[in-house]
């Protein structure tokens, strides 16, 4: 009983820190209906599995279960076929998680989200395949170090004109 009290307490403490759109998504009837549709589409009729799936979606929305591991958890914990787990994960990602992507990214990496605000003014972000790519300062320093390396002048007797390194 005490373990249940601790998990309930953890839930509400975590819940209080969430952005409003994620709080709404956690208790959204629309999202519950989406999950039910996805289960039916993938041949899942067991109410216990549906209930567990809703729980894992909630944990993911709260930042307690990484999105990248979502399908693996479905496969292992719900004993689903790999392909079914991936299909369910992809559907949930595209129909629920994608609408909350910005808030979820901040949840999963608050230190990066804080750095992003500092970095925005210096244009150190790019877009690749529709997603924001953040350049890490360490990587930039490494690149600068490589730029600073001086390349030996080309040997005039070298018919291939290759630099000597």
C-alpha cells in the first residue's frame, strides 16, 4: 500500500511541473479514443493491455518513459509482437506525441531547452528533415580546432599537388 502512495505522490509532484498542454493531454478523452482506435486497428482487444498502453502513454507524456524506448516497452511489458509494437508506437507518436513535440522536448532535456534560449540569438540551430538540430558548443570547438590546423604548402615537385600532412 505504501508503494502505491509513493507512486501516486510522485505522479502528482511530476504533474504539477508539466506544461498545461501536456496536463490536458494526460486526461484527454480524445487521446483515450485515439489509443482505443489504434488498439483496434492492431488487433488488440484485451482491456488489460489497452489499460497498460494508456499508462505507458501517460508516463511518456510526463517525461518518465523516453519516447525512443516506447515501442520496446510495449513489446517487452505488454508481450506484443515487434511489428505490432512498432506500429502502435508510430501511430501514437504521430497522433498524440507529435502535437506536443515542443513541450516533450523540453521535458526530456530541460538543460538543453534552457541553453536553447541562450543559443537562439546566435543562430546556432538548424533544421534537418523537419526537426530542430542543436549544435553543441563542444562540437563547435572541435570543428574550430580542426580549422586552425595549418596545412603544409603543396610541394611544387609533386605532380599530384597533394598537401603534406
